[in-house]
């Protein structure tokens, strides 16, 4: 179950929100109730079976519990050893990252294997934050319940901002009055309706009327349109998810930080990363980039700190790209962002002396224009759509192909109630044209339009010659083969 993705999840939230509202008005919506709800929601969200290996299914909640135990042991051992720097610190970081690395790499080594769970990346970053804070001596060793709730607090487990333990703990321990609950409720309601508007209205309309049509064509103009559509869709969809997560967090007294702040109005790429996925970018800034700069300054690794800053960008954003995934377009996206930030770093330092670029209405508007298009191109890289074939919106299958009959179905996702005119080809010969317009109840029940998308015809005599023939379907109007609908027939 994916949080905040469909009607079912919001029905479940209703069962949570109503008693929370009652308890909050009575001043009793405290940590015990938050723990109970979190456990219940985790059991519901992670109840499905995962195929860890062939013929070895396992409940997803078992993997979550194993992950929780692993992170608890890592934090406890590191804290008990004095949270010292050196090999123990790097060993703790490696132990934090091991489950995430396994979740990403095991499917490559053993295709079909499922090891991770939804939200493992977000929880790993929270666990790393605890180790970093212990190392810096800014927090005490967390209690088991505090640690588990920080890692697995259900509103933000897979769709929300990346919170920090130092910020989370005071909210978690605080006992709210009725007045404070009403203030939080007001914030929750505002964010909830913002999420509804962003995700289920704006993002849905962009996807249906702009993104999907642009994805159907392989032309340069369609690619350019897709770039803008995907950028806006990603913002409204992700910002909507974040708004839902923050809203539900407020209901339980956890003031999860905002994740977006008008990112497309940024004047430069550095300003953009102060506005886009703020909790992630600030996490990398504090725990990777700044630590690298500090280590470089103390160790005098480089003659110029400008060199350290540029290498720090590539380190931080290279890791950010890997965090999203090990596919090449994610890594390229991270390197692209590092290049933009490095270029801006060089330009801004040069401009301090030359005073070439000055603040003003036109210059600021131009800066926003340049930044916006640089960002959109980066998000196009992130989408993986560059070089990808047009999205196929026809679903087809040849279900039977023997010496007596050939049958199957074809459905156009974008014309769900229309029949499709087909040509049936064998090798390089067109055998006949036929309309896939026969009704089948199973197609209608499966959601394929009105169910009138099936075809059936007697096997042509040309195929009964004692030789094997490859049967394939072609769209009559477009002359495009449906590569997913092919069968070999042999009639002696």
C-alpha cells in the first residue's frame, strides 16, 4: 500500500483522524496514541508477501522489523562505544547503509528478488542522522522507543520530508494542551487541502492532458513539451505528497518541516536547492558537503577552498544521484546538478569582484528564466525519458493461435471505449484486416473500457502449409506493429 496514493489509504486515515481529533480536544492525543496508530498503520502498509528469493516468500513487515533491529543495534553499539570518530564512526555509517545497498543491488544480482520495502531510503537517512548527531555530541543516546518512532513515524515513512532527530524529539516528548492541538489542527487542515489540490487536481490534470500526450511521440518538440510537463507534474505531485505527510504529522503534534518553497522562482541553482526538496538538500549540505569542507580545511587538502567547494558539490550530488537509484540517468542527474552548482560558484565569486551582474527587475527576471530552464532540463534527465521510445498506450495480446482459430484483444488507453482496427500479418504478408470490437465480460471487469476490444477469426488457409509462421498485429491506421502481441503458429 502506497501512502496518500489512492482512496483506500484516505479511508484508513479517516479511522485514524477521527479518534485523534476527539482525543486531541480532550488533551489526550499523546505519544501512546501515536505509537499505537503507527504500529497499526505499519502492519497494514507492510502486510503483503515479497519474493525474497525464488520459492521463498516473506511478509514485508518481517523485513521492516529486521531492518529496525539492525538499525537499533548499530546505533546502540556506536553510542555504547562512546560515539568516537575514526573507524568506529565509518563502520556505523556503513552498517546504516548496508540494508539500503542490499535492497538496490540484490535485484541486479538475482532478478526477481525483492529485499527492500517502500520508504527504506528515507528511514536510512534518518538513521544516518542519528549516528552523525551522536558523533557530534549534540544528542544523547536515544531511547529505544524514541529511536523507533523517529525512524518509523508513519505519516512520513515513505512520502514525506526527512526530519532530524534533534528537531523531532522535543515535539515527540511534548504534551499538548487543547489550545495547542487546535493550532496544530488548523495547520493540518490547510496542508491537507493543499495536498488535495496539488496532487489530485493539478498534477492529475497535467499528467492526463499534457504529460501522457507528450510521451506518445518521439519528436524533438514532444520531448521539449515533455520536459516542461514532467517538471510541473513532479513538483505538484511530490509537493502534494509532502503536504499530506506534514498535515498528518501536525495532527499528532510533530511539526515536520516544509519541503518546498516556490522552487521555480529561484534566481540561481543554489537558491533552487534551498527551495526544492529542502529537507533532502539540507541533509546533504549539513552531513556531506559541510563535513567535507571542514575536513578539507583542517587537513589542508587543497590550496584553494574553491577547489574543495567544487569537489564537495560533486561528492554530495553524486551521492544524491545514487540515493535515487543506480540507473545511469540518476547518476548523470547528480553530476549535472553538481556541474551547475560549481559553475554558479565560480561565476558568483568572479562577479563579486567584477560586479558584472547586478540586481534589478530585468536581471532578476532573466536569472529566474535561466534557472528555471536549467532545472527543467535536469528534471528531464532525472525522468529517464531522453532516448527512451515513445510510451506505448496500446495493450494487446494474442491469446490463442492454432490451426482452427486466432483470438485475442487490443485496447487503446487513450480511447478506452473505441475499437481498434487491426491488420493481421504473417511474416511479410497481410492476411486480413479486422476490428477488435467483440465484447468480453472479463475485459470490462478488468477495467479495459467497455469490454468491446476482442477479436476472433478462423485461421486462414495460407497458414496451414506445414511451416511455422510468426503472427503479429499491426495498427491499420498507423502501420505500427504491436510488438507485445506476437505468436508462432504451426499447422501440419
